[in-house]
């Protein structure tokens, strides 16, 4: 049994006896059954066995790598956001080392991996977080990228990175997304270039090595969708305060 926390949420995790090996971001990880204990006033107490059990059932589909990168499919409880995605799947991602940061990633379930999503910073129940809409690619983990930077498994084959791995960015990174593009070499048809979301000072920055996208700046949407942001805050608040 272990524990970590993000924002006002404290999570304990254990390896479920019902867990099976699952394929996750091109690597095999053990599925984790997560038991969530909430510390928001007296809404739910960690000592309440009934609440603990129902939340454990709700979070049973969440997956965490051993480096603390976690993902939960929220497609069935965020239908309004899923509609904005224009995609069949939506996942909520977080990293244990960075409390209050979340990446909501749309997943087109297509070979182009042309996706969008929302980066949430400084989430808490009491204050409005910073929410940024941005272009994304294929869901991936920093752990998987560090383990196999020269060959990224795809649906039909594997593709290389379009560039050398940036070790510094993987160390200060919170999330990574892999954008697929035609390769400029004869050895591969496609390659992936990483979009790193990293900690810089007191905030998160979106960084790439690509001059064409302004080294990450052009991936950020200028528009501010108030309805989407309200739905995101509601989703996070619901996960933090309600028993499913």
C-alpha cells in the first residue's frame, strides 16, 4: 500500500487481486486498483469504510506507471467534453510529483494521432485553476519515452523519434505527448516528436524543439472556451467530492 496526493486529493493505491497485465502506451504495466480518500472538510472521511469502498470501485480503471504517471478514462462521465473533443475517448492524466496539475487528453483512436486537450494548473477546490487548450498527439509517458527513445511502438509497426531525446526535459517534465509527422529520412515513413510539458519556476510550460511551432508556443489555442473550462472544473470537483 502506498499514498500520494495532488491538490486536495489524497490517493492510496494497491495492486488489485483482479488486476491483469494491460498494454499501456506501448509497454506492459500492471493495472492498479486505486482507492481514493478525500480531505475536503467533512465531505468524505478517510476513516469511512463505505465511502472508501465505493470510491475504490469507481477508480478501479485508473492505471499508474511505477514512475507515478497515472491515467483514468473519463469518457463516460464527461460527455460534454467528449463532444468537444470530437473523439471517442477522453482521459484524465496526472503525475504524482506535481500536485494540482492535470492533462485532459482527447484520443481520436486513429493512426494520425491528431488530438487536442486541456492542461490544468494549480487545481484546488477553493480557487479557479489555470486551463489551457492545446494541440496534442499520441498519449505517452515520460517513463516509456526514457526506456525506448529510439523506437516508438505504433499500431502496425514502430517509428523513431524525429530528434534526439532531451534528457533534461524528461527530468523536469510532467507530461509528454507525441506528435506524428512524415519522416525526413529514408529509414522511416513517420517519426514522432515530443511535446514536453515541463515545470519552469512556478508554472508549467509547453516546449518542443520545433521552430515551426514556435518551440511549443503555437500549439496553444488562443481561444478561451468558458463552457469547456466550467465543465473541466466540474469534472475535477466531482471526482474530488462525490462517491461514484
